[in-house]
C-alpha cells in the first residue's frame, strides 16, 4: 500500500493506492477557513488533527503494511511554528488579503517587477513575502517567537516525523527562490525588508526531504517524503511532464500549469515559475485565485445544490441569456495572468427574467474564460489534462472543452495524493510505472459550433476585464 496525503485549503485527504495506482481507499475531513476583514486564517492544530484522522481511517480500511507515504498540500501563506512545529499563531492563508497595500506599493515603486525578473514570481498579497513583511510591521512578537515560517505541508511533515523545519524547491519558488540556482535569493529578501528575518526561511531540501513517521496517523517507522506542493503534485499525478503539455486544476484555486524547459523572465510579471524535482524543468504556473469557490458562492447565494448544477447547465443555452460573470471573487484580488489586488467580481446582464440556471452557467463560463486566459499566458501548445473537484460535473467539463476549444484529458480521483506518492517513490527509488498511474479517465472533445461561439465570447470577456481592471485602479 502506498499512501498519499493532500492537505488542501478546505479539505484534508488521504488516499491509499496499490502498486498499479488503483485507489484502494480515500478518507477526507473538512477544515475551516476563518475570514474577517480581508484576513483569511486557519487553525494549524485543526489542520494537523484532520491529517492524523484521515490517515487513521485510510490505513484502517486497507490492511497491510504501508510501503511509503508522500505528502503534498496547499502552497503560499505563512505557517509560523516553534521548534517542535507547533503554531505560534494562526496560519495566514494564501487567500489572505491583509498585505494588499504592500503589494500596491511594490507595484508602484518597481520592487514587484524587480522580484519577478530575479525569481519568476509575481507576488500577491497571500504569498510569504508580503505576509511576512506585514507581520514584521504589525505582529513582530509573533515572528520573534517563531522558529520557522513554513508552508502548510512542511508543518505537517515536521509534526508527523519530528524532523527539523524544511521545505522543497516548489514551495520555495514563491517568492524567494532563484529558479536557476535553486537557492534563496538574498537580494529579494533584502528588497522586501526581511533580511533581519532571513533565519525564518526553512532550509530548501533538494531533492525533497525524507524521514520516518513517529506513529501518529501512520505506523511508526513508515517512510515519508515531503513532496512538492499541490500544484506540481497534481501535474505529476496527471502525467504532465513533457514540455508544452498543460494541466488545469478546477479546484478552490483555478490553476493553469504548463511544463517547460525555457525560463523567460522578460514578459509581463504574472504567475510564477515553479521549480520541479528535475533541474532545468519548470512549470509555468498561472494560478488564478478563485475556481470552484466562485461557483460555491453563487450556489449558496442562490440556494442551488451541487447536484443540481448539471441539470441547470443542460437547461440554459450558451451565453446564459446575456448574463455575464467576471469571476474575481477573492478578497485579495487576482494574481494570474495579471496582478490586480483590488479587482473584484462583477455580475452584469441580469434582469427579472434571469434564472438561477443563467447565473450558474454564466459563472461556469466566466471561470472557463479565466482559465483560457491563464493557459494562453502560460504558453500551452500541447495536450491539456484537467483535474480537481470540478471534474465531477460532466456538463461543466463539456462546457470547459467548448470554452477552451480543445480536448480535455480528464484525470479523476485524488490526483494530488497520487502525485505525492509518485514523488516519494522517485525519491526512495521505488519503481512505479508513472504512465499506468496517470492514465486519463476520459477525453472530452469540444463541439465545433459552440467552440466558435465561445471564442467570440472570450474576446468580449477580455474587453469587460480590461474595464474592470481600470475601475479597480481608480
């Protein structure tokens, strides 16, 4: 049995696989996001407790020894811990917006662009640079008390194993890592006013760190690898490794990734280059802030259940009877394929005749247009895989294929956990057939007529977006 652990933003999961990649058991636990005044935080003890609980469940469902475990989880944010990996304060989520004024200032004075030219990382309010700078100004005692500023999975790895603080090149990619040397760029640390906090940055393990479990959730002595964070783990789990191929993750975050061997830091500062376990190979990432979270908000506001979505999409024509949604719902604005901390969602074209189906379809179409924008900016020119919670809706997958105008290789199941296992197997030298593990569940082809319609709709979306960005800056 091989176990993958995926510590998501709103859901913690563990999955057990056999040596062919077949899922044997899956366990999940929701975890809370605490939103208040632009702050988005999580209770680290709750998150870690959920990890132990799902591991207890999944290993209890499948008898037999655990060959190894791989760990992944949400990226960015700041998870301040003491020497034992225990929380100093609540974790600041990647969705947090408190540092938007710092990002605004760095955009205006050139710091933002300078950091991108050095690291390939376009900062946004919820990434560690701005958050640490904000905490340094507003909660210095919390930083004084901390041993390390970790990422989510790193906190879990330390607690499960008792190892010292560590991270990997993928998590470290935002925003301090030099993607050429795969080490921290101390000039970037200086530019963000954090030289005196440099010691909080966890050592970068390259290749990923390994250790043995202490007996919580996993049997004592189980081998664990602290793998890449969830975006690159999903790329591994979906088989996206060839240059030009891409992955769209339709989850809480709408993430677009394209594998590349070219490092181009000359374009518009946006998204990031994620370093992978192979030097000279990166993922050009455009992780938009909101994916399924936008649809969830619309569903809860309109009283629509998730199991009603497919039916409503089938009843409503392309174009949603004139209703349009710009799906930028995050309190910290947008980070890909552009950075606009003050951008907010817009709903237009609504009248008394508009239906719940119109609102749902317009939201799904708006998310699709945002995905197309991100994938084009990331340089997609090969095959496209899709994974995430959104794949559970066949109607939405057909809509996405039409909006994107290309076939979708749908990879269902626990793709991040699958990628974490593959990364662990590579690290430990355990031979697993990655092609077998990453076979698509199905391929969804676009309809030519609807694809042509949505190409025009996408052009209109870009015009509306330009207006919304101008209003956000005024």
